[in-house]
C-alpha cells in the first residue's frame, strides 16, 4: 500500500510511504522497481530480502477457563494486524511460536516451555498440565520479531485436581467427645499422584460435612449453646489445601454416637467447585458401655440352664458419664455373647442376642435384652455385651462376673435287670412301658450278679425310677453301681460338664412308704462314696451300701435321692430311685457242704426215671411229688428238701425222666 508510482527527479525516485499489509514473513519479501516506458531489458531492479513482522498475535481455541489436571487444551496462535485480522504467512524462513506457563505472574518451573511452527497462518498447540494444579495460571505465547517479540497471554484460569482421596492408612471414627484421628485429604490426579504444586496463593479449600446413617447433616457445635439432639461436630470444618493436602485436626462428635457416619468433602477454588469425596461409613462409639440392669456379681447365686436369665439392659456413656444420644437411625448394634474361661460358647445362648441401641431417656438405657436363655450347664461362664465396629476397630464391652449354670435336671442312667443297656435303636419314652432289654453289655461290671437277686436294673415307670431288690446280708445291702446323668430341658446329657466345672452329685437315703411326702431321711444308714464329681455330664456311684435300716427286719422299700451339691431341687430337678431291701436266707454252715469241717461236693446233680406215674399224687404240689420221687428213686439223702432243684423233664414210655440238682 502507498504511492506506487514516483517521478524520477535528478536521477532518483523516492518511495516514502510504502507499507505491506495482509502478509508477513521472515526474510522472504523483496520490492521490485521498474522504469516505466523503458525498452531496455534491465530497466527493473529488486531490493534485498527483508522481513515483515506481524504487529500482534492473537489466541483462539482456548482463552482461559477452569480445567482439570488431566484435561488437554488445544490453543491456536495466529499473526494478526491491528484490527485482529489474521495475516497470511509468506513461507520461506518459518516462524516459531513458543509457550510457557505463568503461575501468579511467575514462570512455572513445573511446566516445560515448548514451541510450535506457524503453519499457513496458525501455530497449533496440544497442551497438558500433568502434576499441576492451582489458580491464577496463564499461558504466555511469544513470537520472535526483529522489532521486538510479539506476546499474548490467556486470561487467568484454574487447574483443578481430578479427585480427592484420604491419605493411606487413614483411620475414621473414634469415641464420642474425643478427638478423632487427624483427617488428611489429598488432591490427586487420575493416577493417584498427589499434586504438591498447590500453594496458599491458590486459595484452594476443602470443606467437610458429617452425615449420620440417615444421611442427615450433623451441625457444627456452638460455643454458646448445648449440643442439639443427635449431637454436633466440634472442630474446624474448612481447611486450606497446601502442597496438595488438607488437614483436619481435632474433629470430635459430641453428645452422640452410632454407626453409619460419613464425611462429605468438597473442594472449593477461585475457579469454581472442584471434586467431592464421600468416605466409607464409620462408627463413633460411646466412651463406655455398661450393664445397668440385671445380675452381675453372682455372689452365692447361680443360673439354671434352659431357664430365662431375667432382663438385662445396657447403657452408653461419654467420658464424663453422661448418657449418649444414640437413636435407631444410627445403627449402633449391641451383641450379647457367652464366654467360658475365655472361649466363646455363644451357641449355648438363646434369645435375641443383637439389639439396636435406642436411647430410653426416662429409663436411662439404650438396649434391653429380655429373653436370653443359657441352654447349657457349666462353670466360669460370663455374659458379655459388646459393640464392635469392624471398620474402625472400635470396641466397647461390659461383662458379668463369672457364674455357674447348673443343669436343668438329673436323670438315672437306665439299665436292664441283667445288666445290659436298653435297646437304643428303639428307645422307649420315659414314663412308658418297661425297657426293651436286648443284647449283652460289654461294659457291664463283672461282679454285677454279686449284689443280690436280679441286680443291676434301673428303669423309669409310672413317674419314678425303680431299682433292684437288695439282699440284706449281715445288716449290709450293697447297691449295684448306679450312674446319674445331668440333662437339659430336653433330656439331652450335658456332656460339656467336665471335672473342671467341679459339680458334685450327692446321694441321700430316705424311707419310702409309697405315699408322696411320707418319707424321712436316713442319713446314718448309707455308707460309701455319697458325693461324686461329675465328668462328661455324669457321675457313677459304685460303692454305696445300705446299713441296718430301722423297721426293715424282713423287707422294706427305701428311696435313694440324688441332688446337685449347692443347688435346690426346685432349680436342678433331683432324681429318686426306689429300692427294695429283703433279708437274705442264711444257711447253717453244716448245710452248705463246702465248709472245711464238712468236706464234700458242694453240688450233687443227676437224673432219675419215674416209670410208674401212678405213684404221683396229682392232688399234691407237683414240685413236692417230684422231689419225693427223686429222693426215693435216686437214693439221695438230704436234710432240707428245699435244697433240691428240679430240672427238665421228658416223657418216655409210661414214665418221666427228671433232672435235678442238690
């Protein structure tokens, strides 16, 4: 542009107002001057190559906004005239545009400058900001020029972190009224790298809200008023982000406790809100859990298995001893368990073992257990009430003193008259017909028959146990071994009762007349081991002897009672067995045949044939007739005919053959 035609004066043509518009280039332009109306071939001349710089550069594609650290931006830089019209680039020597990042007016060392060539009329960039976040960033683009660099900046923008995360190993929750572990929140990129370039100048802040299990915000505590229902959160809830970390020390939940709490964390920046984080649920426990209702000391008392233990109630307190406001919505569960010498035996604890805490302010309790039942016997048992939060590891508990749970009832181990056990393949229910006795018992004592006539049986009939007939020999009647079982309500043997539990059974002797309540103790007439330690839920009395019972000169019935030492029969049902004592028939020594003074075989046996049945007087007792015939035909001489035993008989011809023994 300008005056392109000049007149030659004094051999000179002066072009004083030329300018280049619409294009620029580095050492790529020349001016051609031509002498008009000349016929000479060299009537034109070219100027030396020169450079035309653009007056300015402009940005498009990205002018400055809020972005995330993982975002990529694509700014375009163009040469333009003063009217911001894009200029064409005359390609020869290329132009390069460089870019750098400014942070609060200072070059950022975290961003490496880079260049891009002008292609046509535009220099295109592909930019990312790995590991960089903050506010008041600007991209500075520079175009070299002979008359000075051409520069342009974006408007200030903010780079946000991609995510918020808790520091590694962060512990959430704690105890009411106590400071929780310091909460550390990290600003990170998508790869989980903490962005440490954030400084105080960036004015990034993280705000915190505590929400309960019902997702209701817990308000901040006020120094001028008491905590509201549901509690309040003490401590600063907004913290600046420095070196990529927001730190919250001294947070504490006051006047409340429970499960299902969460922190909601939000990042705020000059460029707008950043990412949010909702933590996993956690618990804030009371300072203490205590049993406030129910027996705890068991001083001289015991429990009976399969009976209710009564009502128990627990309460939750803070460190000052005040009740903590815990509602159903907090999801704070208290569990009842049963321990024995440190071992968990909660399988023996029946009833609703888990209760959700809900403050009953009038009663001053949080959880009530009304139907607990200890379904097994044993010693050193403890009832424990526990709150345990698996996520935070917070645990609170309180327990009773060790106590004794006695069996529900005692039973006699039934035996058949010949010492064999009952047929267990088809047992007869208690109180029904006599036992089905079949098969030999390898465990039967070898001397089972030594105690008297039909010894060794114990069975249950008509609501009582019946024992064998005892022979009173010289004032002593030995009782065959008798085993007493400790059972639960369902008559299952309490095999968990071991010798370590130190439960003893006691045998006591009473008169028995057949009338209920008409009995009196015979304490001095039972000898042997009358107090036996139970093991595997049973105790065996193997050496009991009845001695000189009054009013029992010929025969009588006595009652042998078994009870649990230290327990009332109305608690642990006692068990009785009725025994009959009869005087034994004692033969004189000279009649026994085996006395040293009267040598001879102790038993004579043989057989006789009675050919003529006409000698038998069928009007007489057949036994007497047979004995008389044996004596007569066999030529046996005895003093006492009662010592003759008639064996089998068989017919032959017109008579009978009879076996006998004396």
